[in-house]
């Protein structure tokens, strides 16, 4: 570029420069912002609008072409505006990558570095992020939990799959972070009995707890004063979920607990289902692959009048009659997952439609029913005038296939955080 050309560019006002730069490839925008202070100001304006939230995976093909100096320039330009940053792409040089994020992303409130091969030294770099509220570092198998207690502004911490996290480090987190509202310690395999008593003592603000079930008692969880959502996971084939927890929940959290998910195979008994029926505040109930969830259990769940989402996937002993009775008694139920419940047949849908037509409009429309693996005949339904009319009137939405979001999270649902909502299914 000649001096004359440079002078012409500099004669343009900033709005014109922004318009011109918007046509440049991303990597050239970064380089343009490094030319001079004025050009940097222009690119910062563009990045301020574009990069309030950033998913590094969307830029990875470009970023691998950038030199270290250019990467540093990108974070220098975009970092001050960033409030949310996520990446599932493993960092080859994790310390260098975090050296770029931590100094420049000073306004960062949410950081997701799941499966990025982080270790405890990586966490030390994050201590300069003074506004960080949400930290998701799941599936980082070298993290022990050290230094997390120094991230004093955290309100949400996701350690799912961090198998080396140690109880003393978690207890230090509990003591240092009184405002912690969400904690995910599923598949943290080194839990000790004192973990839950210390949690109940210090985590006074905890509303959402996701945990794996240890072999020792964890009934202290029920004494968490603000607990609203509880997820229990046990990957052992013949696990036994301790009834003492449900006894405590049925006394302490009758109206407060809004969501309960139990991902354990055949770990429940009739006693468990009776105790669950006392949790009158439940809006979401997920129980997978438990023979104790049968017609008798569903009759107990009819007491859950606030229930909106029910997942009884792979509970093979339930029948049309029991599910229809449940729907009559749970007037706001709007999402039902009966996948792989072999006792559910085609007449179930037709009878359900008659129930929906007779209602007075309390239930949200359409009622979503997931039926993959049942004995409901899709072809027969598609030829049934009653069913076609109900679909057109948005009374019901029957999902015959497997929703895409169930394919990427193993055996764990998460309707609220990071997964599709029950009303976001694609048509077959």
C-alpha cells in the first residue's frame, strides 16, 4: 500500500472503516486491528457487537492458522467485551491458551472448557477472572479441585466427570464460596462421608445438586436449605439408592423440591416410589429403567399435581390404563417420555386425545409424548382421522424417533441447562 492509499483510508470516518472491515475475513480483521491505534478502535467496535459470547469451536479452523501474536491480538481486541466463552476443543498447549484468556477477558462471567485436558495449574490462571460466576470444566480428568476455592465469585461449578477431584478440595470450595447455587459432581469418584455433612453446613445457597451415589449415606443432602433440583447418578448395574435420603426429602422438601432425576438401574423399591409421592412440589420427575416404576407406582404419582415433565423411559411394566389415569390426575403435565415402555399400545394415543379434548385448557398445548420403542403403531396413527385432527389442533405431539439431544449425553437428561426443552422437538 502506497502512502497516498494509506492517506485515503485514514481520511474515512470510523463508520466507513467499520463498514469496510465488516467485509474482511476474520483473520484479516485481527491483523487490521494491529496496524494502529485508530484501526484497533474500529475493530474493537466490531468485536464488541460480535463477541459478547464466543464459542471457540466455531472459529477453530481459522484460529489454527493464526500465529501466537495474532491469537494474542484477537483476545486483546475481543477479550474486554467477552462475557461468555466456551470451547470443547482440547488445548494442545493449555497453559499458553489460558495465558491468552485470563489477562484479556476481564469481564468474563461464564467459562466452559469441558474436556480440554486441563489440570490444577490451569485453574491457577483463572484466578485473575474477578467476575467469573459460571465455571464448567467437566471431563477434565487431571483436575483434583485444587485452587477452585480461590475463584470467589463462582455461583455455578460443573465438575462432571472430573474423576480425580478430592473431598478436601471440595470442602475448601464449600467454605470459600457461600453463594454457590449449582454444583455438579457426577462421576467424581473420590467422595468421602464427610463431604455431605460439610456441604449441608456451608452450602446454604445451593439450589441445584447433581451427584453420583456413593455407597455410604448421603441423607444430609436433604438438609440443604434452598435445594430445588436433585440429580442422582449411579452407573453400577445393581445399585441400591438409599431410602434414608428419600425419607428425609419427604419430610424436609415436600413443597420445595421442584426437580428430581434418578439415573440408576433398578435401584428403587415400592418404598422409594411411595416417598417420592410425598414431594408435592415436583415439576420434573425422571426415573429410568426401574421395575419399581409400575402401574402401582404411577397411581401414587397421581398425587403430584404440579408435575409438568415425567420421564419413565425403559420402565417396561407400565400399561395404557395407568398412564392415562396419571394424565387425568396431573392437569399441567406437558411432557411425557415413555420410550421403551413395551406395555404402551396404539389405543393409548386415541384415548389420550379424548382426555385432552375434554379438558378446560389448563394444560399447555401440545402435550409432547415420546414413544420410541413402545407398541404404538405409527402407520396406523397416521391413517386415523382422530389423531390427524388432534395434531392439526395442536392438542398432541407424538415423537416417534429418538430426539437428537438424547444421543449426546449418555444416560443423563438435562432439560434446563444446555439441552433442548420439551417443546423444541423436530417433526419426524
